[in-house]
C-alpha cells in the first residue's frame, strides 16, 4: 500500500526566501506525481505534474523534481510571496488504476 | 476556463439523515473521482469512474455510501444514513482519462457537517 510523507508539516518563512518542500513515497510503481495547492476551506489547484519518465518540471517560480527509484519528490519555490501561503500536497498516481494517494501536506506561511 | 462544478458548497445534516452531493466534471473528461478529506489530512479516494463504469470503489463504505454516473457525465454521491464520522470535505475531480496519467482537476468541494 502506497504511503506518502511530506516534510515539514508546517513552514514559516519571510517574503523573498527560496524554499523546498519534500515528499517521499514507498511504492515506486507510479505513473506520475502531482503537486497541488489548497487554500483554507477550498478545493485543490494543480501546480505541476511530472510523468514517471521525467526528472523535472517547471512552471514560473515553481520547480518540481522526481527521483522515482528513491521514492522522492521536491517542490522548489523561488522568491516566495505572501500569496504563496497555502497547504501544498503531493500525490503520486498509482500504476494500474492511476489513483492519487495524498500526503498530509505542508502548510506554508510567507510573512510580509 | 472550464471548471469542475460541485453542489451544494455546504451541507449540515443530522445523524441518520440522507445526504446527496452532485458533481459536473469538465466537458470531455472521461474519468471522474470522488475524494473525502478529513480536516488536517490529505484527500482519500472513495470511488473512480471511467465513463459510466466504476473502476475503483475499494475505499467506499458500501453499507451507507453509493455513487452513480449515469450517461457518463455528471455524478451523484449519496450517504444514507449519515454518521457523525462522515463530517468532512467531499471533493470531486475529473481528468481526460488517457492512459499514462493526466492532470486531475478538482472542484471547490462540499463541506458536510453531521450533527
């Protein structure tokens, strides 16, 4: 059974800092991995999807990496802004069913 | 921009009552998912449809939960009877459904409170 761990559980940084969020998963037989953002009381917004054959994916100030063999992914946020404050969730998609298995998330606070 | 529509946004009900949630996926998306998210946790898949067929309902408590996707478009998730432990956010998502994995797009969710 896939288990996903996200470290740290919470992170508070001053505006402008670069930061890294970590995700680890136990089963490397995945189709892809998605990173999501969730604002309080809201649904999930997809940030990046990395296919299992890819090592990296970039969108604006966000860069996600994937090391499938070691069961790790990182989300790098450059020049953080207060608007980046949210909970970030990673979710590998299982081979076969392609269902997403989520971690508990990292709650990010960017202070002005 | 196309969105996944869910209703209602909020639902308060009493224990043992029946509740129903509705989801309309992005047009053309073959795969539809229902997730449950308990406060402080990540979402957990309840049921996955490919067109009108159930692909995975292994985590759906079938004694009280049911889901359908008639005609392979919109979907309804029902709970009868509701229990206190069902209080959670219920999220619907959809994807194109091609093999190899696609982005899943989520709706705003329905927040259920069972009293």
